[in-house]
C-alpha cells in the first residue's frame, strides 16, 4: 500500500486531495478498511486508509475536479442515485455521506447483484431494484426526504426521467445532478443540440439550471447539469 501526503479538499467535507490544487488527485476515506470495489488504489497517511477516486471511472469525481461553484454535498445529504451500476461512484459517495443515506436504484439484475455484494457492509447504502422511468414503483423503498438526485442512466429521455423523479422525490430547493450522454439520446445529431434540448426539458419543468459542466475530458459525449428545484 502506498504512503502519500493527503489533505482535506478545500471545499468538500470528506473528500481529500494530494498533489497541486491545479491538478489534484482525489480520495475518500475508506469506510471498510482493506476493501476495494473497482481495483482502485489504496493509500495511507497518518494511519488513515484512503481510496483513490478515479475521474475516468466516476463522473462525480470528474465533476468535483471541475470545481463547480455550488457546494452540493454534505455529510448528512440524503441522495437518490439513479443508475447505480455495481457501485463504483456509490462506494465513494458512501465514504462521503457518513451521516446520510444513498438510495441506489438500478434496473439490471446482474449489476444490482454486484452492487449488493459491493455495499453489503456499507450501512448508508440501500440498493433498490427498479426502473428510474417509473418513480412511483419504488416509493415504498424511500423513507426520507431527498436532498440530492444524482442521475447517470444511459437512456434516450434522460431529462424527462430526471424531471419525473424530481417531481416525485426531490425536496424544495433540493439539487439535481444530471449526467447527460448525448450518444444515448441521438447518435446522429450534434451533442450541443442535444444538450440544449435536454436543458429545455429541465427548465420547462421549473428546474433552475445552476451550472453546466463539461466533463468530456473524462467521459466523452457527456455534459452535467446541476439544477435546483
Ligand atoms: C453509466 S452506468 C452508471 C455508472 C455509475 N453511475 C457509476 O459511476 O458507478 C448506467 C447505469 O444505469 C442503469 N440504467 C439504465 N437505465 C436505467 C433505468 N431506467 N433505471 C435504472 N437503472 C438504469 C444501467 O443498467 C447502468 O448500470
């Protein structure tokens, strides 16, 4: 295991960095000592174990590296995560939201099986087998207010799915983080045109777009919208 000089992120509680502020590496404190989820590197500093957070594997890490001006994560946040997959990003979110909850929705049975294996020791993650297109169907599994909806589903109507979930679950003034993959919507049209259209869907539903973040460097054909209800 590597020894590193690791320090707190200047703006986000429970996120850590090493290296220069211009080109930092990201880390979270490993809630389950010795366990890795996706082959990420483990490092120690002052007897504390950290997992390196790879922005090429996790869009949330790439968003943080882009320094958004809105600070949307707090250790108490309650998050509905749509498109959980096997829990790469969720494992880091679980390290961050030490006093919060992550409702982790995924519709592929194989992925949810891996998600359950990967997060069984993490008490703040609740895996839910369900389809994000039909929010009412998983209402019984969600038993608190929702501060943040994080959506990363490769579907043709990504903004519409986000709006449905925001209408149903997101508290007033809650934050939506929506990763849009243009290729899943239309493989022929120009990405910019697609992003504009998806943005309009959010705005027409009354969501206020706070920031658009270009994460192309880490995930091709992707943009992220941060919006407020
Ligand atoms: C790009 S992957 C998500 C990766 C994940 N966010 C991470 O960083 O670890 C997209 C996931 O969304 C899931 N998905 C797609 N459509 C969905 C839907 N309608 N409801 C629930 N999950 C869906 C897919 O099965 C896939 O696992």
